[in-house]
C-alpha cells in the first residue's frame, strides 16, 4: 500500500454564521428606544439627586442653602443644634448659648434622648441641673423622666452628655457644650 499525502487549505470567515434562532438578527434597531431609555435614566437620576438634596437640607440645615439654622448649626426635627469646640464651665456655657439666642440642650422626649445618647458624645454640657430638693431639672423647668444620671459625688450638680449616658459633674469644670434653638 502506498500512502498519499493530501494538502488542503482552510479559510475561516471573520463574521459569525447566521443562525435561524439568533436574536441579534431578529431585533429591530434600538436607536429610538435606547434614546428614550437614556432620557428616562437621566431624568430618574436627576430626580433622585434632587430628593437627596432636599432630605439632606431638611435633616442637617447647616448652611445658607438650607434656611432655618445658622451656619455651623445642625437641624434635626424642629430644632437647630450647635456643638461647641471651646470649653467653658456650665454657667459660661449657658451664657454662650443665650448670646446666640438659644439655650443648653434640653432633651424633652424619648426619641431625642435615644438620638443624643446613641451619638456617644464625649462630655458636653447640656441644660440639666440638680437643684437642691428639686432633683434633676431641665433649663426649661421640666423634670428629668426615667433616666438615671450617673454621679460620683454629692457636689456634682450639672448635667453632662457623656459616652451614651447622662452624667453629673461639678459645674466648674470646663467642657464643650451643646446649644439648641428653634429654626428661623
């Protein structure tokens, strides 16, 4: 038997074969619908950004584009809050708030208490004081309800928000403070 060697040449096409069930060939051009889709995505994105901006404005109210709270004050619910960086004793802190037409923070309800205790703020004066015989009283005259104030000494008569708790401190200690006022 003799062996024969056969050579052949193979050429591959650069275009894929057309199949009967190929969806690419059965589809209409998407120029119009993709344009509408792009427009819808753009409008949706713009709307979402506007909603986020309005919500942020309502929550924080900390610049001139958000009316109500002054610069460097933060808005929450129906009040504006200022967290000082300076340190003063309780009486001087109270006077600083008064100079800003505000008062030291008064926590009047459970939601507000949860919010401020949940922040784990590091030692700030608040509008809470232990008057002789009256117990713990807020600056607005209301009594502290169902919240324990941690105290280490009978001479600690001023309230501090400290690391998730209300603590008593000597009113002469210099600490930062939190002021509160209504938005304009």
